[in-house]
C-alpha cells in the first residue's frame, strides 16, 4: 500500500477540483526575484530606450518633411504666379 503525502497548495481544498497531490504551486509573474527579475527590468529599459529613440527620430524626420514641403509649395506658388502673369 502506498502512502500519499499531502502537497500544500495555494488555495483551500474546496477551490481545487483536482487531486492536491498532482497540483503544484506556480508563482505568478510578479513574484519573480533575483536574476530573472533584473534581466526583465533591463530588457524593459532597453525597449523603452529604443522606443524613445525611434520617437525622436520620427519627430526630426517630420520636421524635415515639413520644411521640405514648405519649400516645395513656395516653388509651386512662384510658378503659378509667373504663369498667371504670363497669361493675364
């Protein structure tokens, strides 16, 4: 006859619908400690830095596009004025 040892679970027996001997405690993601947690924080910091870098790049690119667009429209305006004077 085998003797069953009772495994301590997170929840009382009433909430566990399976055999407690087969149920194992699994910590949640927020309970990570040590190296894994630091590794996650470093990855998150790197991701945030990349996001900030890409946002900065996008904003400078938008500014350059606005300047080029303004120059282009001034050129079109001068051309339209010359054309209007020529055919008026």
